[in-house]
């Protein structure tokens, strides 16, 4: 008499994955504990958490709301030589708090803070966004640092033989920027008007050392507005090799 054959079902994927997931979370939690201790040693009130969650943007947004965070700091995962991954794009655009994208070792303090403003509200940009950009730039200021409110424009003459702006146009634009600065409690002397495409001008300021951090508005656009943002902010976030603080309009 032959023994009755028996079959054993393979373990479910949950049974196989759960220990691995727990191990990864434990390793990340240990890293977070070390990081928190380092921050506390510098006099900061810090706490840490490691969680298995997905997708990134929604997980971070939930914790921002839970803890009432007013700033999210992240670094690119490496996609596109410093560019942001799809989930990082969504995080920048949908996060309830401003997002600081860090691209290198943090200096003791930012010395040259560039705030990209547009008092003419081109492309449907909310009027209050400039005020929020300048408020964040001011919050980054420390003793010895400076804020430059940069407004860029491409004059009609740019497309012709004469590349100069009409008489008085730059002065008129500077006056509009100065009004924004006064309302933000910043000196009018911080106003700076530059001819040229905004992304190119801002990139040049970063390359010449005139910007350690760029504060810029990020506005969702298009049918896929959960992660496609305005072209200027998109190019700056992708190309700039300095830190970028993306500010969104206040929720209405």
C-alpha cells in the first residue's frame, strides 16, 4: 500500500515579504535614530520615523498634515543627473508645505538668496504667490545673508535687431518689484530686473555664485496637473545645481 501523497502550498507572498519589509524598516529606523541624535546635539528639537508607505508624495503629504509641518526637505534620488523622479515631481507640486530640494552639503547658512517674482502675474500666476515667495526668502535670511528679488522679462525688442528695452520700462518694472519688497518687509534695494528668459537668468545666477538657494513658485498646469508644473519652475528644479525652495499658492 502506497502512502497517500501530500502537497504543501507555497508560502504566500505576504509571508515571504513581511520579514524583509520589517528588516528594511528596522534598518531605516536605526538610521533615523542616529540622524535625530545628531540634530539634537546641534540644539534642534528633532524626531524621526521610518515607515513602509507608497506612493511617496501621498505618504509625505499625510505626515505634513498630521504634524502641521511648514517645510519638507528632500534630495533628488538621482534620476536624470540631479533631475527629479516622477514621484518627486508630484511631491513638489502637491505637498501642502513648501518643498526644499537640496542638491549638496548644506552650508552653515545661505548667503545669497534669490527669490524669483513676477509682479505682472504672467501665465495666470496668483497675485499672492509673490508675497509667499518673499516671505519664505525672508525666513531663510540670517545675519550676513542677502535677498535679491529677481524679476525677468523678455522685451519685444529681443526678437528684433535692437535688444535694448524701451526707455523707462526697466524702471517701471523695478518699481513694481519694490512695492512687493516693501509689503514683505524687505528693502527696496533688493529689487533686481533682468532681461532674458527666467529659467536662463536664474541658472546663470546660480552658476556665477550669486545664488546659494532659489525660491520659486510652483504652479500645477495641464490635464496632468498632479505633477506637471510651470515651465520656469520645472526647468529650474531640473537644471539648477543649487538648492531650490518650491512654494505653491496657498490653498483656497
